[in-house]
């Protein structure tokens, strides 16, 4: 998944009923090229069904952990590359570009601490995170 795919996904999150033609116009691709990218994201499980279903739409699994991960990117990692690399990670439901000492705040749902550890290792090994700080939600409302 590249920056163009992430851009298409963002547009579909805003309006999942956008036509391939409109999406293509907004991202600078032909209708056919846009359709091929959307179909590939469907085949890869990034887009599920006929509407875009993002992690923020899905309820957290019962008994799991809601975590907030501050991420500082390493100097060689581009912001677009980072967002593209985390897009397929099912546990991450939101990524906010922040000001301050960290670059991103990620919100994720994981079933257990072992999965959280795997996620944190993946962020550092594959996604360009130089440093992370994790907080676990005790309860919400």
C-alpha cells in the first residue's frame, strides 16, 4: 500500500459511495487505475464488503485492551510511508499526526499483552518507529 492507496482509502472513509471516476479525479488516476487499486485493497482485506469498514467502526473485542501508542519516527521515515505501512495493521484503528515530542498518536485494540508486544515490535521493525510510549486504557465512560 502506497501513499496513493492511503489517499483513496481516506477519501472512501469520508464517502464510501464515491465513484471510481471521482476518486480517480481527486488522486490523479484514471477510472480504471483507481478501480484496480480499490479492488486490490478489497482482495487484501483492507476494505471489506461494499462499504469501507475501518477499525474505528468496529467495536473492540470483549476482554481486550484499548491502547494509545505515542510514536516518534526515525529520521529516515517519511510520514506518508509510515501511514501507508500501518494501514494494513488490523489492530490500529486511528492514527493522528501530532505536535510535540512524538509524531503520531495511535489508538489500537489488542486481545492481550502478547499481541501488544508483537504490534510494538512490528512498528519498530517494519514501520519506521524509532521510539514508542504506550498507555493502556483502564476504562472508558
